[in-house]
C-alpha cells in the first residue's frame, strides 16, 4: 500500500513539475531578437492605434495579436486582422522584411488592412508557416515564386489585392495545401494554369480563382486530371472559361458540394457529367451562355436533387419553354431563374418545396402563377417575381397561407386590379414590393393591419390611392416608403408624422396640392433621402426649416423638392450631399446659401435652375470641394462668374446658362473632369480662352451661345478629343474657322463610343428609384431650339452661326464624318463649298445660308440651307449653273418644287396679314358700333333686301306654277 501511495505521490509531483515548467515558460520574456524584429515591423506600419497600442514592454508574447510557443518562447503566430481588432483604424504602410526574421511563425494573418507595396520575397524562407493570409490589402507587384518553398503551407489567401502572377508553377510545390484563394490575382498572361493547379488537387479542399482573367483552357496541353475525394468547393466566377473547363471541374470534383462558375462563357446545356455529382449543394452558373431547353439542363441534376439547396441559372439564353418541374428538389432554399426565357403559366412546379426561401422568376414571360400549390410552401421567406410579364388580377398565391413569408417582390409586371385585404395577415413580412404594375384601388388600414414587421414598402408607379386616417398609428416601424405616382393628396398626408423612424421617403408625383406642414421637420433626424418632387406644393419652406442652423446634426443626404410652386428665399440647409430645388419660384439672392456657417462641405449635386433667383454670386464656392454637378440655369443671376469656380477639381457638369452674367470666363484649369460646360445666353465677353482646349480634355459639350465673345476661335479646341457638341453661335467671333477641327476624334470617327451623359445620385444609398439623371442642354437643330436630355451624349453638332467669321470653309472639315449637324450660317464666309462635303455620311442638318459662298451644292438639303449666297447655283436652287441640261419647258431637268418660303412667306407677310384683317374688320364693324344712325341704316338695308328677295322669289315660283 505504501508503494502504491508513493507512486501516486510521485505522479502528482511529476505533474506539478510539468505544470510549473509550463507556467514558468509563460513568465519568460520572449526572444529579444524576435522582439526587435516586431518593433521594426511596427515601424513600417501607420495608423492602427488599437492594434499596436499594446506593443510595448519587454515581453512581446503579451502583445496583442502575438502568440508564442509555451516551451520555447518563440513567436509562432502573428494575427493583426483589422476586421477582428479595429476595422476603422486598419494598418497602413508597407510590410517590412523584418517579418522574415520570425522563423518560427506557423500562422501569419494581416488581412483586411491597407498595406501597400510588394510581398517580401523572403517570406518563402518561413519554412514552418502553415497559414498565410494577406487578403484584402493594397499589395501590388508580382507574387514572389519563393512562396513555393513553403512546403508545410495548408492555407494561402492573398485575394483582394492588386497582384500579378506570370505563372503558377510555384503553386505546384505546395503539396500540403488545402485552402487556396487567389481571387483578383491577375492571371491573364498565364496560359497553362490548370496543369499547375492539378498537381495540388489531391490535397485541396477549397479552390478560389475568381476574377483572375483566366482564359480558355487548351485541351491539347491539359493533362488527364484525377478525381479528388477532398475537393469540396470550386469558385471560378468572373473569368473567360468555356464548357471544356466546366467538364474538367466536374471530372475532378466528384464530391463537390459548391460549384461557382458565374459570369463566364459556358455554352450549351448542362453536361451529363452532372449526373455523377450527388453531393452538390450550391450550383451558381448565372450570366453565361447556356442554351437549349431549361428543362433538359435540370434533368442533369437528378442525382443531387435531394441535397441541392441553391440553384442559380439566371441571365442565360435558354430556349423559350415552360418552367421545369422542381417538385423533387426537396432541400431547395434558393432558386434564381431570372431572364431564362420561361413562358406560360406556373403550374405545380413548386409543389413539394417546404424549405424554399428565395424565388426569382423575373425577366421572363410568365402568364400567371395562380396554380402554385400554396399550402405546401409554409416556410417561403423570400419571393421575387419582378420584371416578368405577369398579368391579370394580383397573383398573391393566397398569401395569407404563407404565414412565414418575409420577402415578397412582384414588381415590374402587368398586374392589375385592387390589393387584397389578405396581404395584411403576413405578420412576418418585412419587405413588400408591388411597384411598377397596373394596380388600382385604395390602400387603407385593413391592408396594413397586422404587418408588424414591415420595414420596406414599395408601391410606386401604380394607380393606388392611400386612404389612411389622419390619426392612424402604424403597427410597424417603417424604414423606407416609396409611393411615387400613387395618390396621397391633395392635402399633405398627416399620417406621415407617425412614421418617425423613416430613413427614405418618396412621395413624388402623388397629387399633393398644399403647403409643407411645420411638423414635417420632425421626420428629418432619421431621414437620409426625401423626394417630394413633381407635386403642386406652394408657399415658403416651413419656418422650422428656415430657422434651422446648418450645423444641426442630421443624416439627410438627398433632398428633392423640385418641380413644385415653392416660393420665398432659399433657407439654409443642413449638411447634405444632393439638393434639388429646380423648377420652383424661389426668389432673392443666393448669398444666404453661401453665407451659412458652416458651409455644407459635403454638397455634391446642386440644382437651383428655373427659379427667380437674382443678384450676384458670392465668391465662396471654393469651400464646396466635393461639388460635381452645379445647375444655376434659367434664373436672373448677374455680375461676374465667381473666380472660386475655378478651384472645383471634382466638377463634372456646370450650367450657368440663361442668366445675366457678365465679364470674362474665370480661370478653370483645375476642373479637368468637366464633361459639360454651358454658359450660353448670358452677357459674357472677352476672348475664348486657349486653356479650355489645353486643360478641359474631358469636355463633351461646350456651349457659349448668345454671348458677346470676340476674337478668333482658338485652335486649342482641336485638342478636345471627346468633344461632340460645340456651340459658339450668336457671338462676335472673327477670323477663320480652324483647319484642325478634323483632329477632334469624337467628330471624325464614326466608331467613337458614345455615352449617355448621366449622373449617379442615390446609388450608394440604394434608396432612389432612379439613382441617376440625364444631363441637359439646349441645341439648335434644323433651325429650331430643342432641349436635349437622354440623347445629348449621342448628338454631334458644330454651330458657329451668327458670328463674323471670314475666309473659306476648310477642306478638312469634310473629315468630320461623324458630324450630324453643321451650322455656319450668317457669317462672312466666301469661296466654294468643299467638294468632299458629300463624304460626311452622318450629316443630317446643314445650314450655310447668309454667307458669300459659290459653287454647286448638295441636293439633299433644302434651299434655305444656302439662301443668301448669291453666287451659288444648281439644284436645289433656282439659279441655274452654266452647263445645266434644260428640259423642253426651259427649266433644269430636275426643277425645284421645294419650299421657297424665305422669298415670300416672311415675318412681314404675317404682320401685313394681321394688320389687313384688323383694318378691314374694324373699319366696317367699328363704324356701326360707334354711329347709331349708320347702324340703323345698315340693318334697314338688309331688312329691305330680305323683303325684296322674298317677294321676288315668291312671284317667280307663282309664274312657274301657272306655266307648268
């Protein structure tokens, strides 16, 4: 017994010694050399206060993110992932090579930071490294092939950087690798990437090479790939891979559970190889070129139909056909079949899908969905059928039976009829979108009675009328309400004041004809987006807003009250990014806007056009450093254009047209991003600065029409390669037309890409229904002024009319083959029309009238295009050229019958016509009104005439009766 007790005591003593040894090792200081290496590494980092705040003291094993070996004290793990520690203050700077001195590292994680520079080559010397994670930084350069020396490496994640690899041969040496993610690594120059990857397939569990620029695999150089029992997930999305690559992946991964080949170039139907994939849970193939019948592809998934959870085949050009039968896919939770050419009604295809959460059938041609077996979808949480052609009465599948429904989207269809009351029984619904349909009728409290969880309600672009009592208190806490083009008016809906948790509100074009109530400001603390445009709101802004200090903390970002009848002075506005107040009746100076303190520095879009604003602009605009879009057009603003406009580096579009600005154009060389500059219809003067062509290289539209500019047209304009609209009409320019206009690429190249000039506004917030708008400009086309918006970026026009230009029309102008409109009228041009002008194949509108041109013409334009040039001859003019072949009647063989309205139908003609009518009518009738005796005699004359005619006719009739 003593021996037994002695052995037990010995065991306890041994255990205590081991624990003491282990415990004492924790109290050891870390290796001094490794501590110094870590301090060097820290010296290369910037920011990261929380991450590196503990990196001080003698024992580096106690520093945050550091782990050491319990026995040796060597640093074995360095984990400084910003997402875990401090995402707001990530590490910046470069990765110092001192990290390679930590030779006992087994794990290195520096992901989710902002590290720059190259990956140190010496990382390949860390032979004990098992995990290397440098994902989502700003690393650049070539991936060092020395990483192939890390023979113990099991995890390599370097995705989300700006790295390049010339080959992947180094990867083939990582024989123990299980997890490989090289996503976003530029592999576009790597031809034979698959042979290198195939060598590590036996050990791999996950492979991610998305967005790498991978090209088609060469079948001849591809070795026979063995099947892998460990490979579970493959992600090759966003590349240029074809169907051959898909077949290879299917042969290798017989035990695949996840396959993602989205956004590639896979063609045809799903191959029969899918029949051997019996463990597949996620299949993502949308945005490819899959064709054939959708039902044929679905049949290839029979082996996995009991386990498949997520199937995405949307945006593929399948042949038109009915919706396949999915009743056997009992585990399906997400089914995306948008834009797959499905036609016909939805039948029993979803009859046995008790776990379905997401269903998208948008962009198809479904004719109805009334035959779905509703009772067997109890757990349907997300239903999206937007952008179909569903028609008839609302097919809500008797939504009251879908008790767990959380997400319902039937938008962008042709659904009509009224909204059923059963919609109000979906107590778990948080997202309801029935927008862009043909629904009508009334929405009242009963429809919304039990929607306790509703957060997002979208009913815009319908004919629905909201009929809610003024004291209605909603049972939900709505975050977003979109009711544009529904009927909420004419009075401002008072029930809105109970929606104080709103983040986004759109009640534009809703029939409101009222003033803005004072309580409306109570909604502002939480609002980020508010749109009440296209109504008939009148009066000034609420007093509470006018008295608001611009420094008041608010979340408001987008404020749109345009196209109303609001009046009064502009109030100060809180810190916001987008302000749209155009097409109202705001008056007074704009000085109050600039005088606000502090200035709303985040302002990006400002549209105050078409109001009654007047007076000069203060020179305060340099504070709006983020301003991209400025529209002050169609007001009564005067004075000089502020010099501070020239400091706006972010400016993309500036409209100051239709005002009374004077003086010269300020120096704007810093605004190199300008695409539209419209200063037309003002009183600006001086010369057109040469810096416009030297610095504003992005200009697409330049309009200086109807000002007082003078001097020559600078040849530097020829440097504007993107210029499509140049309007210098109605000025005092002199000299000759520049010969170099043919250098403008956008006008001389018919293949030049044209863009719609639009501006993104609410995209980042995700709130605005139309998160962009088109730029606009007034252009003269075929003698009339037109307002161009959507098509502005497609127009190609040069208008130099109504100036004092002299000399000949340059022969080089005929090289502008992409020009659609050319107006050189009302100048002093002389000489002949260029012979090659017929080569301008896009030219639709030509006006050379009121010059001193000679020669023969183009017969495809009207005589008015050439009128006033007395030396011109030939068709379509009546002035015959010498040598014209005459017809027997003495006129040219193809005589002109076109309208010569300029010679007779003039303004004088219409004036004479009106004056003649007035004199003739009132000369007779006026005297009858004024002089009673004449009036009596006049009407007595007609009475006598009437009696005489009656007697004469009756006597004549009597004679005829007696005679016959």
